[in-house]
């Protein structure tokens, strides 16, 4: 993709931003726009949060372990997107470029995959509408974020399904607080390009508009050049041994990605907000695959688009009773041209897939402060879901026809392809009581009830307490239950093959089929945590979080003793199905430190770091053996510092040490053990020059993998994938940011 094409959607940005700023009462002096004045550590600790209780409160008044990353920290540490931020968080294992349909893989305090972590924008869910997996990468850019709140632990008592490992809430500015419009353009190594903008304006006293967007693309490194032993030119052979592409004719490695997002919100006074968010990501379906099992072709790609539109009405019934009505609609679509071209398709062009999910919801909530020390929140809501998922198709899905009218047959048969569809709904109600028992003690008791048309009812409590022993010591305790709803991929997903052989009755014989299961139940998790927040000095903060989680009713792949015959005219053998069984346990500790310092009149800085330890095991059958947790390093150390010279220069080095990490591949020698990826250390450097171009511009240089180390990420979930996925060499990007 050329630079002009990449930036075409942003050609109107300067004009749009100028128009928005012309009459904007929000504009500040140029010097104030660029000056970097981070909050003091005390102010940072006291920054109000809304995610823990769905109401604004101080961190010390919620029993939950929550972290706040401010706009200044996002900017200085160069968290350009949610993937960058997650990679630097305590308790998070982040494995880039390892998954064919989600690109990145990550675990949070032992919980693997993003379908156990809720992602929200101003309290509105913006990840998979039906709870499946989606890419969390450059597509979740943070250009619009005022702060990002990261809530660790169960939050189903407030948010329902999938808030198991926690909640990430991207908070944007209210229109009265917005004070700038800007545009940035960047380019770097391996033909990497990025552009973004954000603009705000008012029309009179009531109307306020905020719009923004980003666009990104990168060829990424040619890994076959940097890891030649991992990417030899080999024959592409079918499972039967037939050579489809000989080694001499094999293609070079390709691993490019592209993304964009759009954010828009119209506010009518403080009462009404109308918002829209769009998120797109493209990667190759050969991501994570070995060269003998996939073709590295740019047209074998996976494209995911999510869009969320919402309306929020706030009202006040009395000074102590406030309400909010939220209506939202979300859609996800995997482009019909998405396809696999690998050993499972015989390296033939017949591996197209299509998926679509929709959610429409309405929720009425109330916040009642019925005394100086007690308040209650409550809400009722309804969600309607619609999902569709195809197996491998010989040609792209036709959006203009229904699933039964596609006219497609399973290869080597005359049998029409079965396409899975599901419609279901959920009714929920929740209530939470918060009490301050004097200056030292606070408690929280919450409960949510969900009644789902597909898998029945669920009751999820949460109980917590805070003891503010002194100004230096705050202790928190939390116990909660949460659940992960079965995703469309698990309940509807099918695959398998026919050779064309038939039995005596003329029925086609199918092998290796995954069959659908519409009777899956949710996974259920219980978590207990203790948090100690210690502030020995006004510029120094230590946080220790200890947790223990147990997950039952796991959704796992099971062999069927009696195959489910879901295809008329076929006899299926050796089938598997997603079912509920077994349990998973993890326990761990996150130790977090932050220090803000001054070095004379011109220099000041910020040092932060975390050490994480996690242990646990998984049993995928009720009476089966226990195994190590996949995609989790037992120990992780993450360090960073920002040095500021007045408001002219910022220098931010970051470093991560990740211990040996268990992969998804079982050891053939040691029972219960998995193959592991070696430990590694990787560093980055981020430098910003500010107050350029009459004080309106900043120039950033971001260098990732600063010392150009060769290292791997844990993978190995299938026999055709890398166990250790090679990672990017040193990359860099220069970005010019201009503020109006």
C-alpha cells in the first residue's frame, strides 16, 4: 500500500481540524497544548475511576485492584494502541503475531485469550458482540483516550458475561474538558506507516462534537531473512504426500498487517451522548504457521470489522437519585474473502470462511445516594444476539443470499454445506451496595442475575472491603464469581473433510469432523484477591496484589464415542465436539512500584516497574491429568522510566524480562508438562522533542527491540504451527504530531 493511499482518508484532516477549531471555545494557548505536565503521584492516585463500580470514585474507596494509565503516560510511554499497553501491564503475557485469526495472543493473571477480558469505550462494550475472540493489536488505537482503566479480577456482578479476568475501559474526554485538536503522521522501518487525528468543537452551549481516527499499515520484517533456520524453502505437500508447490518455487515470507479505527461522539449538553466506533484489522492466515504447512501469500488473509453505535441518556430525578439509559448496537463481520491456504485445504483455493455476529441491547440503571455514607446502584437490561459461522467454503460467502441459499456443497460430495446460525437473548438485573463505615472502612456487595435463552440462568455475586489503615497503607479484599459465555466459534464451529467414498447405502463417509454443540454451558470462575497499597512517601507507591482463581466447566475439545450425525446423507467418523469438563486453577502475585522524582529545576522523571509470579494447572477432563497452564510465564519483570527536560524533551526506555513460557504443545516425555519457549529480554526506547514549529509540534522516535535481539513467543497450539514463533527484529518509527 502506498503512502498516498494509506493517508487518503486523512487528507481532509487539516481542513476539518481547522474548521472545528475556528469557533471552538475549548482551544488553549499553543504553549499549554504541548507542555507535558504530568500529575503528581498523589494526584494520580486520587484520579477518579468509574469502571470498578460504574460510578465516579477514588481508587481508595473501591475494593477492586484497578490501575489507571493517564493521557500523559500513554503519550510519554508511547502506548500507541491497546496491544502496546497490555504488553507493559503487570500480570500480562503478550505473544505477538502467533494466531491466524486474532494475530496476537495474551494471558491476564493466568487467564488466556481476550474472550475472558471485557474491552469497553466509555462503559460501552466494543469487543466481540457475542463474546468470541477478536484481534487486539494496532486496531485498538488510543488516540481518543483521556485515560485507560484496567480492572483486574471478576466483574460479572456489574458487567455480565466475559468479565472474568477483568475489564479494560478506554475513557474519553467529556466535551467540556476537551481542549485540543491534533494530527500525527509517522513512517518507519519495513514500510510501516501510521496516521491519526482527533478534533473537538462546540456549537453554542449545548452541542459538542468529537471526531477522530487512525490508519496503519506495515509489511513487518521478512522473518525468513532474520530467522533462516526457521523458514527453509520446503515442499508444500498435502497430508497424503502429494507435492503441490516444490521447494524451488516457494514464495518468500510475508506477514503484513493493516488496521484502522474511527471514533465519533455528539453530546447534547450533559444529558445525551450519541457515539459510534469502528475497528478494522487485517492479517495473514499463515500467521504462526510453519512453511511446510502454509503458503505465505498476501491474498490468504483474515479481515475483521467491528462497529458499535450507542445512545446514552442521563437524567436526574433528585439531587441524590440519578439515572442512565443506554441503548447500543454492535456488529462484527469477518470479510467473505477471508481464507486459509494451507495443508488443511490441500494448498488449494477452497478455504474461505465467513462469520457475522450482532448484539442489540438496552439497559436502564440508577445510582441512589440515600445517605452520606451509603449508596446503591441497580440496573435492568435486555440483549438480543444473532450469530452466523460457516465451515470452509469453496468460494466466498454471498452476503446477498441466506445461509440455505448459498448453493455450496462439501468438496467431493453433492451434500449441501451446513452453515451454523443461532439467535438468542439475555435478560439481566444487577444491584450493588457501597458503604463507608467511617474514615477507615468501606464495603461493597454486588449481585447480578442473567437469564439466557440458550444456557439458562446465572447468579454472580461480588463482595469486597477496604481498610484505610493510615495515609500510607490501604488494604483491599475482594471475592467474586464470574462466567464466560460460550462463543459462536465454540457452539457453531465445524470443519472436516470427505474423500468421496460412500458406504453400502450410498452415504458419504466423513473424517475428522468437529460437530456443533448448541448445549454448551458457561465456564464459571471464582476469584479471591488481596491488595496492599503502600505509600511510604508522597512520591513513592508500592502495590501488592495476591490472587487465587478456580475455573470450572471449561469448554474443551472432546472425542465423541458416538459421533453426532448432523449432515444428512453422510456418515461421520472420528468426530470431536466442544463440551464442558475439567477445571483450571491459577494463583499469583503482582508487585508494582512507581516513583516520581525531580533532578534540579530542569529535569524530572517517573520510574515504574512490576514483578509478576503466577502458577497453576489445567485439567481438561473431570478425571483427567493436570497439565501446565499454556501461554503463561511463571515470572515476568517489566521496567520503565521517563526523563523530562522542561517541556522540551522526553526520553523513555522500557525493558521486559519474560521467563520460560509454556506453549500449547504437550511434552511427549514428561506427563503434565508442556514444551516451553526460552526466556528473553527485550528493550525499547522512545524519544520526544517538543514545542517545535512555534510550539505546536512534537517529533517522536520510537525504537522497538532496541538491541536487535532474536527471540521467540510461545505458540504451538497445533502440530502445523511453530512451537516458538520468531519475533520482530529492531524496528523504528518517526512520528510528527501537530496540534492546532
